[in-house]
DNA sequence: GACACGTGGCC
DNA sequence: TGGCCAAGTGT
C-alpha cells in the first residue's frame, strides 16, 4: 500500500476518533496512570460497560497503588464483584504492592518495567505506556487485530491468537509522529469496538470503508481455523465462580458446610476449592472455615 | 501452542 | 436457545 494511502487512513481514523469516541472515564485528562492501569486490567476479556462502575469504586477506595497495597488481597477480590477472572484482582494487588515498594508508588512508563508486573502482559504494558504516558509503542489487542486484518489483509477476522505477522503489520502501520501514534493506538481500538465489530460490523459508519481490503474482496466469510467455544455449565470454572461468590457475599469466614451447599458434586467441589486455595483466592483457616485471603 | 481461567449480554 | 464474544495472562 502506498505511503500516501496509509497517511490518508491515519488521518481518517484519527479524525473519526476525535469526533466519535465514547466518553470513557479513564480517558479524561485528569485520569492518573494508576487509573489507566486499573481500567486496562479490568477490561481484559471484559466489556467496558461492566468495568466502569467497578473502576470508579476502586479508584475512590484506593486512589494510588499504595492504598491498594495496604489493603488485604481478599478485599481486592471482594470488591472485584462479578467482573470475572478474579485472579486479576489478586494480581492487581500484587502489582500495586510492587509499584508502591519498588517504583516509589509511581506507575512505570516503560513497557518493559510494566510487563514485569503481575497480571500485565504485552498488551496491557503497551496500553498503559501509550494511554497514560503517550509513549509511542505498538498496542495490539483483539480490536486492533480484527481492524487491521480487514483493512490491510482482507481477512474477515484475525487468527485465533496473535501471530508474528500481525505484530509486524501493527508496527508497520503505526504513525511515525508521537502524537499521531498515541491517538492512532486508541482510535483503532475504538473503531474495532464500536464499528468494525466481530459480528455485524457497521461498515456504513466506517471512515476507511473505501480503503478496506476485506470490503474490496467482497467481505468474504471467515475461513480460518475454527475457534473453539468455551464450555461453561458444569465446568470447574462455574464451580469456582460459585464458591467465590459465596465467600464474597459472606462478609467473613464461611464454614465448610456452607460452601458445600453451592455445588452437589462433592469431588468436583473439593477439587475446585483446593484449586482456589492453590491460586491464593481462598484461605483455609484450619478450623473447617474458609475466607478470602487476608 | 494449547489450555485454564468468570461472567453476562446479544442475536 | 445457545454459541459467540468481550481492551488477555500465565503456565
């Protein structure tokens, strides 16, 4: 693709973003890097609409990493509520502790330092550096992968997991200018989130429709490897969720007999409780009672 | 690279 | 109705 067309795509997507972006609370100028970090971890595999209220509550309760670090990890798990994947709450607590102890309570701006923190992988490290500090870095999430697969490659959807080719492509199309790169990163994600969606994309609202390789190819259906669907009913994940929900809802330790009520299959229940303890999400008190970690 | 890991909304 | 999907990470 010629340089001038790339430049045109940059301009149209950035202008679209300036015009159409959703007013998410962590995008306001006064949002701290800690607020950005919280929002990114909470939004991992979780729709932003469900994140917003929990994010506000957390930031109000724990305005800086040191505030969260001073709380019991179980409090983080409790206030995680029903966001899902509660290990994220535990890792956020551990990350806050590391930031408070090793980084003078300041969220790092270096993606390498960020990625060394618990629960922060390659995507989140790049996102925090880019969104909180304006660092020119390649941010690649599921939205970016889908938008770029369609726009530049002509595929209906990205591969099931991030490929080296996708990372290279994302790096290649990142604007050179720091300010443009910063806006581009958030703008492509936003385009994927609200227009170039996985199912039923709103192509009529797309600012780069006439540059879209997928559109030019006649919008063919996805023909890559099948994505395997996640089972839920009856799985350990459901049981773990029920056990943890019981402990969140009880505002103190729970006797074993109480936990036994949440699932009838004793063997599966025991295995899941042991797993939660192993993961540090539940603490056995040694007297047949269990609690969120202190 | 495959797999485990929560939860709820949507069509 | 139920499969699909949502700002992924760690093992």
